[in-house]
């Protein structure tokens, strides 16, 4: 029997983490809807407008791993709480920003706050929930992520139409306050299993510079500047790896990568899965509107089928991974994902909407079966002193995977379509690009199945 205090801690923690992970994808997906209105108000070009999203991603990518380490040293609840507070404060600030430059600045700080909460959220779940209940809890958290992604476009469109783009930012405030209250008042424990260590400033700087160069390089392909930045980023990572192998208290302990096959292969599987799936909604949104002539609202209704299935089945998959070897479930999910992507290889102008919805449902089920069990495997394969860095690492894998996915799209579009806008004159080239991309994504998932299956049986610690 569990004591009332233990049960209260579990429920409060689950609510606080779930609310925090809902806010981030909700903000990402809803802000995209409001970009035309922001552009109209501030009269900015497309490049500057794109920085509203890019600045947020860059800040998150740079801060994720160091934030996880800070949580291990100074307390995960502390970093988690500060992250929610920073995210909420600068969400309000963004709504009242006087210029596009201030919006971008606040989005950077918003990304820092989001990274702090994301990097420690799964670590806190791992601290509070025992191994036999961890998968179920993680499944609920992952479901909240998908609910945020699926609800964002609908709520964003509705709020923007009725109250203007600022309302998208303001609606997050009560959610942030609720999460902050639960974290401060109800979660009375804190966890700092590496409190005797010192924070690695040099390693964090090397890591951050490398991530920035890598992200800028990926988004600039196939230009020479993109290739150059990728080279700098890769070189930076080599220097970073050499540094952390000798540092006394590195920001990432190489022990996790040298002797923990489950952690390494599970992280690689996550990277591959996000690389293969993140661009699907982007590609199909363009396909449905340009090739099928749908309105944005109708396209959104078609696309929402995938995240809804993910939200429904993620808790079930997480619960199943508490009782069954997570590698088996996650690998099955990766296989289903590969099959769903393979079906989309055959998209053409005559493809029925029913076929697309079925493909999306298969993709959603596959990703649900993969994500929660894979996260459970990662967090259950490391000692408590590494919970923060493990949580931050997998969040970084997700972010880099998303960047790889969009970089592949940008590269193929530039190569096949060129600098032209998508129009009836190049629909054939557009469809060819999509077909090739889905072939690449399918093959990537097949490779991911190998890493998922060969990660070894989980010895939960």
C-alpha cells in the first residue's frame, strides 16, 4: 500500500510535468498559424519571420544537455521550476513585444526556459515513479506532447481569428502558473544525485557552439555556407568529445556511451525515428493544399489523425513496456512507422484522402508504440545520478532529428524544384521530391529497427 503522501507526490508530479510538456508543442504548433498576422503587423520579410521559430529551436538545442546536468548537480525540481517560470514570463513578454527583434529575443529566452523544463521532466518522472510504474507515467506525458501538437493549430487559428495573435501567447499563462504552483507547492522533494560535481562551463560552451553551427549548417544546405558550417559543427563535436573524455566533471559523461549499449542504441533509435517522421506533417500539409486543393482548415483535420492516435496509444504502450521488454514494443513501433512511410512513397495526384488517413493512422500507432517504451528503456538503463543528463540527451536527439528531417526536405526541394515557388508548372517535380523523401525516411526507419532490436535486454536500475 502506498502512503497518501507518496500518492500525492506522484499525482502532483505527473500533472506538473504533463502541463509543462503540453505547453511547449502547443506553442510551437499554434505560433505557426499566427505568423502571417505577425508579419502583417510588423511588416517583416520571410527570412526574419522564420527566425521566430529558428531562434527558439537554437536556444533549446544549446541549453538542453547543460540544463540536464545542472539538474543533476543542483536539483532537478529546481531547474524544472525555473524553466517553467522563465518560459511563462517570456511568453507574456512576447505578447507585448514592441518589435520583431524583441519577439525574437523573447523567443530565445522562451526556448531556454522550455529546454530547462524538458531536460528535467522525464528525469523527475523517473525519480518519482518506480520501475514497474514508470512506463505508464511516461506514456501519459508523451500523450500530452501529442495533444499539444494536435490541439495547437486548431486553437491557434481560432484564437488568432477572434482575439489576434497575442492571445496565443497569453492563453499559455494560466497553464504555466498551474504547473508552477504544482512544482513549487506540491512537489516537495528535490533530486541532486551529482551534487558533489562541478558544472562544466568549457564543455557546455563547446557543445553549444557546435550545436549552433550544426543547426545553421543544416538549414543552409545545399549552399556552400551550409557545408562550411556543418564542417565547423562536426569539428567542434570532435573537439568536444576529446575534451569530455579528459574532463573531471564533463557535461556529458562518456561512461554512458562507452559501456551502456542500451542507452546508446536507444538514443540512436530516437534520433533516427524523429529524423524520419518530423517532416511528414509539413510535406503532407503542402501536398493536401497544393495538389488536392484543400483549405488549411481541411488539411489540418486530415493531419490531426496522426497525433490523436499517438495521444491515445502512448499511455497504453508505456504501460505495456512496464510488463514487457521495451525493445520488443519499440521495435514493433519502428516497423509500423516504416510501413506507414512506405505507403506514402506512392503518393501521386490521384491518391485518395482515405489512403492518406490510413497511412497516418499507421504512422501514429507506430510512433506511439515506439516513443514511450524507448524513453522508458533509456531512463531505466541509467543510474539515478545520470537521470538529468539522460533526459537532456534524448530531448537533444529529438531536436537534432527534427532538424535533420527538415534539412533533408530543404535539400531535396532546392535540388529538384530550385528557387521557384510551388505552382502547377512544377507539381511533378514537387511530387517527385516527396516520393524520394519518403523513400529516404522509410530506409532510415529500417536502419532504426536494427538499433532498436540490438540494444540488448534491459536491466532496469
